C-alpha cells in the first residue's frame, strides 16, 4: 500500500478523529473508505445512473 500526505485544518482533523472513533476505525481506514465511496459516486458521473446501479446491486458503498 502506498502512503500519501495531505494537509487539513485542525478542526477538520478533530471531526475525522471523532467519526473514526465512533465507527471503530483508524483515521487511515476512515479516509480510505470515504475516498473510495466518493470515487464510486463520481466514476459514474450521473447520480441517477449511480442510484440505479446501487439498487441493482452492481455498486456497493461501505457504510458503517
């Protein structure tokens, strides 16, 4: 697995850590899941098509 680095404001980091703790995830796992879900939505480029494919079971989002 590759390592990436990015900058966020302190309050944003605190929110991420709060959500990660609530979900029982590491910060890295939370970020990975969020980006993966974001990309799944935007790869299809059309929310109606995305929603339709989700209903058909062709796309699965990770939700905790």
